[in-house]
């Protein structure tokens, strides 16, 4: 059997030294900013709240335009598979059909219209 070549000792020591240097530098930078002499803010969670608000705003900005896209891209065409409806009537009961569910979608409705046109939270302000 052949034995795998081992990394020379000098190379291993240099890699270890480089890793420790990077780790120590990161620790010094992290503790240096945390140990500043600035007084504590009134609300220590203010940065977290700001980050959450920014993330929520970004999510709304990304989702909001998609609510105005039609759900059925084939709506109004001759090859729309949702334009087919099935109905039935049993005895004296009123007839039921799938057209009540698929009708708005085949007419080209968007998600915002199907949700009742309610604005998103970001639009209330």
C-alpha cells in the first residue's frame, strides 16, 4: 500500500498561524466596537427593530408588484384550460358549477383583486 503524502510541518504551522491571526483580528475588532464608551441607548433592541422594519419593507417592495400580475396567463385566449366548467343538479337542489370558482381567474383576475383589493401593511402608511 502506498502512504499518502503528508503536508510538511512548516506549511501546517503557517496555515495554523494564519488562521489564528485572522481569528484574533476578528475578536479584537468585535470587542473594540462593543467596548466603546458610548452610553447605552434607551432601547437596546432599536437596531434589531430597524433591521426588521427594513427587511419587512424590502419584502413588501418585492411582493407588491407580483400581486398585480394575472394569475392565469392564458385568460381570454381560446386555449385557456380553466375556461372549462362543470356543473350538475341533483334533484330539486339548485345547480352547482365550478364556474363560480374559476370564473374570476379566467377573466384575468390578479391576486390583489381576489384578496378583495386590500392594501398590504406598507401601503397603509
